[in-house]
């Protein structure tokens, strides 16, 4: 259930971000930028605390703004622990 809520929250946040930012960058490029450091794209301040869902896992020891980067949990290949981020510091 927690994973489902995290996915719903992420999708909702991305939909809101797409509406806030507008269509100044082609959608594929914008998606990649938002997936990485969304606060730079939207002009928001970078998060300083760890994402609340971050505490539900124990394999990735990053903290602060890194925990708000979609790619940190899901990986660039969107396979998470089953993909390229399955080993190493992620």
C-alpha cells in the first residue's frame, strides 16, 4: 500500500509540475529534467530534508535533496533495484 501511495503521489506531483512549468521545452526533454532535479526546472527551492517515503527503505543511504530525485528510487531505466541501480551507491 505504501508503494502504491508513493507512486500515486509521484505521478500527481509530476502532473502538477508539467502544468506549472508550461511547454517551453519539448516534452521528452522536460520529463528527463523533472525526473532528475525537478526543483531546478520549476524554479522551486531545492528540498533540504529527506523525502518522507525514503525511511521505508534501507539500501540507499543518500539524504536530503537526492532523496527527492525520481531517478534515485526508480533509476534512469525505471527498473529500480532490478535495473542499473541494483548495485552501487543507489
